C-alpha cells in the first residue's frame, strides 16, 4: 500500500543551495520523500521567485501536505506572499534551513503526519549541533 | 510495567546523517520509545539531529535502550541498523 508522505519545499536565494540540500535529503531521508527546491530567480540570479515557489509547493504535495523551509529574509517574505494566495495547508516553518530540512525529511520518511513533520523542523532551532 | 530492552553495539561507522535517518525510520515502526546512549549522553531515536549530536564515531560503543510493549523487537531493529551503518 502506498502511503502519501509529507513533501518538503526548500526556498533559497540560491538555486545551488536549494538543490544541494535536496541532494542531502535524498541520502538521509530516502528518495521516497518528495523534496522540491525553489532557489534563485527565473533568470538564475540570487533571489527568490514567487512563481517557482508556488510550482514547487504544487509538485511536493502528494496528499499528505507540505512543509516549507526558507533560508533567509526575502525567502520568508516571498513564501508568505505565495501562501497567502493559496488554500490553507502548506506550512512555513521557522527553522534553520539545513537542520530543519533534515529533521523534517527524516520524519516525513517515516510516514509521520504534517503537524509532526512541522514540529520536527521547528525543534531543530533548539538542537545543539554537537 | 513496560518491558525494556538494551543492546550494546560497536559502531562500524560514525553515527552521521545517513545512519541517523535510518535509525529514526527503524524506530518509527514500533510502539516502544527508543534511545541511543553514548558517552554519558542520550538521544531519542525519533530525532536524527539529536542522534548526530552524540558525536559517536566509528569504533565507539553505543547502547540502544527501548521501553514499551515491543521493546525487544524495537531495540533489535535499531541495533541491526547501527551494525550495518556505513
């Protein structure tokens, strides 16, 4: 039986940063979890792009909901603007980009629900690295 | 009282990101709560970040401790993942 897993969207100023974290999550959390990067502008510059974020959210949603991680500043602002225009559901989590994404993706890979995955990402704020 | 189970494992490889993720997935299949202990510190097997923060290196010893109705199976499953870490 296929169970829908929570999807992850990575909003970054940099396409390379978002794609690099996506590659990391594939190793840590298996390829079963859908992880969609949304980094950089449409012209490949550093920045954030509302249309790319919206499309990534759509691709990440397989029925169990979507957690969105943002790297800095305008990535948060642009994501909030996108979410304001979408139906309620996708959750933007206040968490460190890499650690939050790892915590969320690992929990998503266990089949955990949206609230649990979002909490895991949020808890990453307070986790010491060593 | 809940049954409990402890298994000691010598890690063939460091408890880094990939094995930490595998431990969380293994433990998630059981009702028992599972912890990994290393060098006086304890990490829940529900948190990949906490498991990584133990800093358990290759060749070091960890204890998998499970408590709950299926503690034996949970500890065995997590220990198996740690023994296969690479």
